[in-house]
């Protein structure tokens, strides 16, 4: 992003205030982005299913001991998305 900024591209004002994503949480973020892109949408945006979350863990080789923590994080991210889109 810095290279784009140095070339004169306009960068969003909130870019400098973006949260830091720690490297140990990158798998959580990657899985959430994948699941969010494939979620079911009917009359409203539906929550991510536990079976989809588990399948994503399996596909990405996430160790089972990390599943409870990662699931909590993904569900919190999902709740923020649902809060935002279902009340827009």
C-alpha cells in the first residue's frame, strides 16, 4: 500500500487506523473470508453454519485443538457482518 501511496494514488483516510492482524490469526481471517463469500442468502443474510466452519478447518488443516478458539473468533466476525447487513 505504501508503494501505491508513493505513486500518488489516493488512499482511504481510515487506512492508517486499520487494525493490525497478527500472523497467528491469519488462518482465522482467511477461513472467514472464504466462508463469508460462500454463505447462504435467503430473505436475509444467514449465519455461517457450524458444518461449513468445520469443513473449512478440515480443508485448511487446522489442528483440532485450535477449533474451539478459531470457531469463537469466526462467530464473532460473523455476528458483526450479520449486525451490519441485516440492519442496513
